């Protein structure tokens, strides 16, 4: 039997707030949502799953987001920084494994000046002209974003975390603001980056109305990539007694995103794989089409502890590559190793191999 609400969302790529509320809260539409999301994803991207090599290059952070284990106030966190040479060695390994996108992610660490970031980006650009370079290093002045772009970065990941400013204030200390985060996203788009935004599902104090506000914000921003994952508690944060987000709600939100943003690159996140052993496979079957295997040196992986029990900390990069390939195939898809650019056109599936 067809589900009228799901069909309407698929057709119109939009619903009223009360209709969205029903989809988000009920659970009765889950199977129809998942099926429609998978069909839409296959129309646009076929069975391709894009791989992004993730290099977590610093666990230092000057910020104090209340949910994150890397927050400056966490005295128990073990800190590390990768040198330029170590980062380049990760890229070399990733390139040999077939990755054509490198994601440089880290806490907001003032040790890396704009000159240093530009120098690293320039060197990666010179060595791997066929690869996309993605930065995910937080909120910066517009001029810094411009400099990284000129140096050769093409993409930037910055989740808005929550679009509701009051909720944002409940998740962050007073010296951070949701307005500045949104300003960053607008700047990044204007400069010409392919932009990824997104939010945590089930973060403390989050309501259905907050999730609807997230969807409305994304409709305005029209990002190329939307990263969502369950909130997971870290034992050394002020939220240590809060509950984790759920797999069910994360998958439901992924499917809704696929129907609202058919073109989008939607990662099936490590956080999803952390709260459920098959979370990433389920994420792919619910509309996801990107995975971000870890390329960081094994010696530092455990130290990039943004939440408890993070997976893939003991494995070599090549092991994660093989493991993911198997998981992608078992879920019914195919790992591809091109740059995996966004497809905003409606011409349908192209061959990736
Ligand atoms: N510092 C940069 C930033 O905040 O954009 C990049 C690194 S930060 C660790 C990357 C993402 O991790 C954040 O955007 C946030 O959504 C996610 N994150 C942080 N703490 C988390 C937690 N406890 N559970 C799930 N996701 C979390
Ligand atoms: Fe720092 Fe990012 Fe963690 Fe916030 S989420 S404390 S900015 S690493
Ligand atoms: Fe890292 Fe499975 S993906 S071990």
C-alpha cells in the first residue's frame, strides 16, 4: 500500500510543518520512507557509494561545545597534532587505497595558522591534482576561508549543529553563537566551496520542532552535503548523564533528507556505526551514499575521542578500506573511488567506473 505522506514528500520535496512532525514522530511511515529514499537515491546516484579518506589531524580545540570530548575543558583528553609530513603520508596511503577525496578535520586549533593550513593544502593540491580537498576545521573569518580556497581547497564541512538559536545556546557556551556558524556557512557558499552542513540527531534538549527548523534551514542553504549522526555521550563532558540519540530516528531523518534533497551527498556516519554494529549499512539503505573511512595513523586514532566507544580506532587504514567495501556490498551497493562530486542535475545515473 502506498503511503500518501511519503509519496507527497517524494513528489513535492516538501511538506508542511505538521506533516513533517507526523513523519518524524510516528514511526509508522518508516518502511515506506526507507523504500522511497532508496529509490530516489538510485535514480540519481545508482548503487554508487563514495569514499572520503578522513584525516583527523589535531585533537586540540579552543572551543568548549558541551557535547564533544575534544572540548578545551576536558583535562582527561589526550592531545596530538600531525605534522605536514604525517598528513602527506596519510594522503599517500589514501591515494594508494583509491581515495580521491581527502578530508582534513580537527578541533579549532590556533597552532595551525592560516599560512600553515595553506601550505599543507597547496602541497596536497600539487601532489594530487585529481583529488578533492575538503577542510573541516570550524569557524573562521571569511578571509581565512578565502585563503584556503585560493590554496586549492574545494570543499568545507561545517555542521550547523542546530538551527534553533535557543537550542544552540543550550549546546554551546556563551562565547559561541549560532549566528556566527550560519555566517560561516553563507561565506563558504559565496566563496565557491562545495559545502556540507548538518546536525546531530537526539542531542540534549532537542525537540521535533528543532529538527523541523534544521530541515527549513537546509532548504535555504541548499548545501551539497548533509552530515547527520546520532548524538553520543562522552564521559568527560557536562552532558555525561545524557542519553544517546537513536538509530531509528537517525535513519528516519536520513530518508527524509534524501526525499527533500535528492541531489545531496549524505554520509552514513561513523557515529551511526558506533551505536549499532550495522548502523552504516542501514544508513546506506535509508538514503546515504557516502562513507568516510579513517585515514589517520593508528597511533593517534583513540585520541580523537569526540564521543565514547568510537569505532575504527584499532584498525589500519587498509583494514577499514576492506571492511567498508564488504559492508557496502552486503548492503547492496558498490564502493566507487572517483571524487564523487554532487549531482544537482536530474539526468540520472552516470557510470562511475
Ligand atoms: N571542530 C570542527 C567542528 O566542530 O566543526 C570539526 C570537528 S567536530 C569533532 C565534527 C563534528 O563532530 C561536529 O560538527 C559535531 O556534529 C560532531 N560531534 C561532536 N561531538 C559529538 C558527539 N558527542 N556525538 C556525536 N557527534 C558529535
Ligand atoms: Fe571543538 Fe568541534 Fe568538538 Fe566543538 S565539536 S569542541 S569545535 S572539535
Ligand atoms: Fe573501520 Fe570496519 S570500517 S574497521
